[in-house]
């Protein structure tokens, strides 16, 4: 089994989850990415969100939401993605940047537009009464 370790930023507005679609990809993903060597969770998440969404996360506001795992989309069977998810506040205006083609706000009705691990995260957010 191969594990892909990723960090994700959970942002909810009007009971919808912020999601991003990469250029050349049909699915939406919760914004975030992989840590670089020596980075803490917060350092990696702040860097990834700045690169992808052009906003600056406030490191003091970051709170662990949960850790979720599932088969990684588009990867060989047995390749598991583990998403460590945080909530927090940011400064600036959200804007698609870098490899991001589009930003959108998803509800449970849009779950089929996301990866398997995002399905699990969305189920938890719904169960917690945070998204519709």
C-alpha cells in the first residue's frame, strides 16, 4: 500500500464547501496539497493555500478538523490518500491561481463532482451540520 500525505483547507460559506478544480481535471478537490521536506502542517497548508487561492491563512486560527483516508483518485489500486484537514481564517480575496482552473462552493448535491476522500469529508461536514 502506498500513502499520499496531503493537507486540506476546509472553508465553508453559506453552508457550502470551497473546492477547486485543477487545470485539465474534471473533479473538484478541497484546496491544499503536499508538504515539502521539513514543513509543519501549518507551514505547508499556508504555502499551498497562498499558491492556489492567493489568500494568507492566519496560522493562529488553524484548527484541526480531522484526518480522512480513501483510495486516491486516478492512482493505482491500493494507493491511499490521507487528508489532514484544517479550518481557519484568512486575509485577502479568494482567487484561482497557479494550477487551479476554477473555484466553486459545493453542497452535498455536488458530491459526485469530487474525489472519494472528499466524499468522506463532505459526509462528515454534513453530519456535523456544517454543509447542506
